[in-house]
């Protein structure tokens, strides 16, 4: 214990910086898990939700990526459009499960989108684990071009 005190007294800036970073990491981790409370689902679970409960897939990637390949019957809504209040297209799906699909690189944008629509009253919100990359990796079909 005396070694820790001696190290701290010799290097107070390093120790305080480390403690601040540790506290911030813990706070942001807890905050993000409590705020979103959105379930991550696998491709198999997503397929079951689509087939059994008529879940609506929302692809939040940009239009160019969406047109290159998207899940059948998905709709393309950008997160920025929700910010502007253009969510009329979603209202009719309020009572259905919503599956949010992103690029699959990280889930930051998907979580932000989920939080926005949760504030709008949507209750059954899921994020596709791995996004479109995971869907493609599972060898599930993609449709190219505009929505059918």
C-alpha cells in the first residue's frame, strides 16, 4: 500500500488522469446501457421476427449503400431525418417490432436511432447484430436497387 501512495505522490497528474478516465468510462458505459435498453438480435432472430410478427426492418445507412444491397421489404430512413421530424413513414409501424439495420461497423448510430424512436413511443425495438455485414456474412439474401 505504501508503494501506491509513494507512486501517487511522485506522479499525481498521471494518477488523477487515470482515475478521471476510469470514472468516465464506467459512467458512460452504465449510462448507455440504461438509456437505450435496446435488444441486439441475431440474423436468425430477426428472420423469425419478420416472418412471425411482421417486424419492420429500418435500414439507416445512406441511400447509396442501401441501393447496393438491403434486406427485402426494408425501408431506408436516415437518422438525420428523424432529427428533423420526418418520421411519418414510421408511424404506421408503431405497434410492430422494429429491427434497425446499420452498416455493422459499430452500433453508435443504431443506438442513437433506437433512442429517438423510443422517445416517439415505439416499444419493440431491436438492433440487428452485425448490421448488414452480419446479414451478408450469414449468406442471407439482399435486394439491390430501390424498394420494391
